[in-house]
């Protein structure tokens, strides 16, 4: 059973400046709850109740959100507004939260490595909160847990994107096991379209085996001068230890204004049904 889920949440959120000058991008709200809460709900529904968050300077709001607020709760106790906290109360009651800081912004791979102290020697999920995913029958992480139980290796969620978009993603290639599963043989971080091995792009959901930490320790800086998780995963893939899963659901890139608006519209229409 996978118990832990890591949330890299130390980035600056520059695409949403000036809103993110003092507010973490993970706290931007889609209707009544922040992005990171959707991710934690997905993790809990997949059986991961030990939530590990890699933060940075100016990110104290993340820890405050997943904690009690005695003054607020006292003020609304016994009123209809008290029920508005039920979704966050569920997470506080059923999850444990731990935090560590990424001192320097050196890429996703470095953020994952920074979280080793919270994860230890066991497989774990990873959620990038600005990728908001809606599973068709169940959450994307829950789908991936089932794949992990079958294959016992690292799992990456992928979706097909236009070739004009591949330069924004880590891109995988390999041998299809079935319609939704690929045995990954190689992957490239943010390739130009004419060098991309496919149009299968990795999105912000992973299940990683703990040997990824040892690999990351020796992974040199790659694209953008950062330590890329994709480069470390390629080492695992060359050993036949990575499966790509074309998930059943819809993903919103809430790191971009257009994706954020699309997600807001989606959840608004759901709330009106």
C-alpha cells in the first residue's frame, strides 16, 4: 500500500504575477477551495494519507490551510457557515502533514530529492497541484495505484498533446502494452517538435519507487540548467522500470491563465447541476 504523497510546492508561480507575489500559486482558488486541496483530496481517495509538502520562502499559507483556525471556527460555530469547512476538516482529520523547504529553486528533480527526508525508503505518489485532474470513474492517482500494484515500478501519467505543444513537457516513447499502458524506453525533457520521440506528454501525476532518490543525487543539471525528474526517470526506463499510463480523465493546466479559467468553468457547471 502506498501511504505517502509528495507535493512539490516551492515554485514562484510567475505566470500569475502579481497575484502570486505574496500568495502561493497552490492557494489560488478554483471556486471554493485552493488548487492544492484538490490534489490532497485526490491523494487521500487513493489511500495516501501521509502528505509531504516541499515548500519555499513565503509559503506559510500552505501549512496554515491544513490546520485549525480557532478564531474563525469559534466565530462561525453553530451557524450555517460552519458546514463550509467540512471539506478541509475531512483532510485535517484523516491526513498527517509534514513540510520541508527547498532552499534554492533548482528544478522538479531537486524538489523531489529535497522531499526524501519526508518520504524515506518506500514508494510514493507525487502531485503537481497546478495540474488539476478529474478522473472519469475515480481519481487519477487511484487509477495509478492499481497499475503500480500490477507492475511494481515507477508510473507516470501521460496524455497525447499536439506536436506544437511537446516543447512544454517531458515526452516518453516505448512499446505499448495495451491501449493505455506503455513500457517506456526513453524520455526527453521539453524537446523541440522535430526531436520529440512521440506526442505522449507527462503530466503532474507520478508514482515513484524510492531508488529515484539515489538516481537524482547523481543527475546533472539538464534543460533550463535545472535538475530534471525526467532525466532521472530515463535512467529507470533504460532498466525497464517505468510504465506510462494514459489516464482516464481530464486534466487542466492551472499553471496557465487559460487552463485556470477552463477549470473554474468546469467546476462551476458541475456545482450548478
